[in-house]
C-alpha cells in the first residue's frame, strides 16, 4: 500500500494521534516508508530504519526495478545500478539469484568494514561494461587499466616492463603526476539508462541506518 491522496501531506498525517500514525505506517510499503521517514524528525523517529531483508524485498518492487536500485549488505541502502560491479547484479547475487544477500556496492568494497574481506589490491571488475582496477602497486581505483589480468593501472603497467601493452582501456598521454592522480581517483560511471524526471539520486541514500 502506498500513501493515499488524502495523506500525501506529512503535516496532515502528523496532526493525527501517534497511535493512528503507527497504524497507517504499518500499512505502507517499504518505498513509502522510506519517503515518509525523511520528511521530518518526527517520522524519522516513528519509522524504524529498514533492515537488509526489507531492502532485499523492496529491490524486487516495481518502484525499485524501474529505477535500477539494488540493496547493499554492508551500508544497508538501496543504491543505483552504477554503484555496483556488474558481477554483483547477475548470477547468484542478481535479483533472481540464490545469494542476493551477499551483494555489496563498490564503495563498501573499496572501504570494507573491519574484519570483512572485499576488494583487494589487484582486483579488476567491470562497471556498466567498463573495466576498472585497484592497482596492486599504487593502490588506486581507476578506469585506466593495464592489460587485463595484470592488476595494474595504466601508469604502473607502462613502467613495469611488460611488453603486452594495454588491452582494455586506452591510456591518455601523461600530463604530470598530479593530473594522473586526479584521473586515477576519478570515477567515471557511464549509465546508459535514462532515469525518470522524478529520479532523485539522494533519496535512497539520505537516511542513516544508525539513526
């Protein structure tokens, strides 16, 4: 159940007794709860943060599928498709896979929680069909990849003495160390989908599960 036309204004809903508010909230689906929870401190307190299981159920809704949202097991958020490696969105970790609960986003993979193992130096992945690497030498996450399987960025691969040459992403001419560092840290996601006009990238990331 979604918010009805009569209750689309949070101010009208907040005027009701708390007991009625709770009863109404219990009838809402996860997307509506998320939308209502960020409207005020009152509803942020009243509506509990979604669990990972809640988000796994929500990602299969028409609302989430239309926006290509996936749940991350580490940050407990629904995030756009481009925030996940392609391997995380298909096979066992895909929507119809057996292990979607093991899916994690790129940010959580690059900055794992204590005592967890995620991406390590030398890891290569595809994001929206484009190859990225966490260079095992300079430890930078970049789309300037050396030869596939080398685990090296373009700059480190060029200086390692390998004669095979880059086979993935063409390397731009060097223009100074600062420029290379800036390019290496830059994440250039290329989303080929046209999202609806109502798309708000901040919407499903603006709540904190720790609240």
